[in-house]
């Protein structure tokens, strides 16, 4: 095998003349780097988040394990949403019976993301005390929904996968196996970064991830055996041999350590090169990501006016109506007359 100290890059897969260069040494945060290893028939994406994920989490008073779980969900949503080939939204949402009953991540093209979590603080604190605060433990059992919304006058596409207490990585693998039937490997990592400074230690969140998918041109090579369900007694389920190219690609991704996915001193290109340099890796134009909420005073006012008169009247407290965005924690204050509510109609 020839080892080359270079990689190829292009803006789109259709580019015919592909320049070859060394991987970028400088790391860049808040980007998605698509890549391809044609020798293995695999494609993937590397996500690196710094200020974007920190900006989202710092707006919420989440317990540490809830913040980490939310950050994992953000990475997964960005990883999948950034693959959209049209203007639209990708929404990742969980509903489950664990201490964290719901996670919502809203990714809007070309790279805006927001997120929030609902949780029972007492149950989370007890889970921490009991040493059962892993992502899977916090979510428990339920389902994960992934929705693609192309906007008005179009039908939404939604895929569902069961949550069984095994975390978001496992749920993603199960989704691609059952719904898309695409061999897929996903890795997610989240950590706090503490740095010493003149005014004391500074705290920032970092998150990252990598996804690899086996997409051979010959469809029969992409076959995966699905669960056959209940077999007759004594019968043996057929197990198809995995493609050697996929086995190699997956094994390489499995060597990635969490630190490599979030290390501010390791660029995404250097990570891709470290994994696939012997086979040759091609990277595409990176996509920027930023934390941006779509809420606005006008939108909230329109929402309030859509409620019934009785509902609006009962929202009045201390002579005003207060609405807080769950995503960015922004408070919107309205006078009752602004939205057609009646002062004094709510005796409580």
C-alpha cells in the first residue's frame, strides 16, 4: 500500500480536476467537513463544534449530564441536517420515560441550530447519586424522531426509531439499519474545556462527531441482514458476510478516541488523514454552523393572538403576559392589550 502525505479536496463531488495537498494544520470550530474514501466506497462527515454548542448550553441551567446529552443531540442533528441538499429544516426530537423526557434540536439550512431539553431535576439528581446518569439512562425508553421539513406546501418526512436505553449513537445505528438500510457508524463526543486565565479558570463546552457510511455503487454490496423476527424452533438465522471494505472503514473509525473529536489543536482534515491516508481521502468544502434561534417578538405575538380569548385571559399574571423561549431562554413581555387579553379575567 502506498502512503501519501497528502489528501485531495474539492467543492463538489462532480469536480473533475481534483487538487492534492497536505491536510490543514489549523483547527476550525463550528464546521462540518464532508469526506470520501473511494477505495473503500465510504463517505462521511466530521463535525467540530465550539462556540456554537457553548452558546446554546450557556443559556440553560442544565445539570452536567443533561448538558452533555443535549450537546450529543446537537452534534447528531448537525451531522444529519447538514447533508440536506435543499433549503429546509431537520428536526431531531426524543420522547422517553427517563429523567430527560424530551430533547429537541432544530437545524435550519444553511447551518443554523438551536436546542433544548425537558427534564425532571429531582430525577436527574437522583440518577447522578445512583451513578446512572449516562445518556441512555437519562433518556430511558421511548422513541427518537427525525423530521425533514422542506417548508410550506410540501409533505414532511419523518423517521422513527425506538430508544432502548442505549444512547443516541445506538439509536442512530438502529435507524440507518432499519429505515435506510445503509451500513453506518456514528461516534459522538462532548467535554468541558477549562483553561486558566488571569481572572481564573474559564469554562467552555466542546463537542464533535464523525459519521461513516458504506455507499457502494453496486447495490448488492450494501446489503445488510435485517432481524428475521421469530424463527421456527431449531431454525438458524442466515447471516450475510459483511463487505471487507466496510469492515475496514468501520474498524478505522472505531479507533477514533473521544479527545480526537473535540481536540482544538487537531484539525478535522488531519483527523480524516490520520484515519484514511493509506487509502486516500478526499475532502469537500466545509460547511459553517452557528447557534441561532428563530424566535422573535412578532412571532410570539402572532402565536398569542392565535389562542382563544379564555386562554389569553388566563395567561395574564401581575398585569402582563410573559413568554419564555425554550430554545434560547429569551423573555418576551406583553401588555394584555397588545394581544387582546382582558386584565382581571384570571382570578388566580
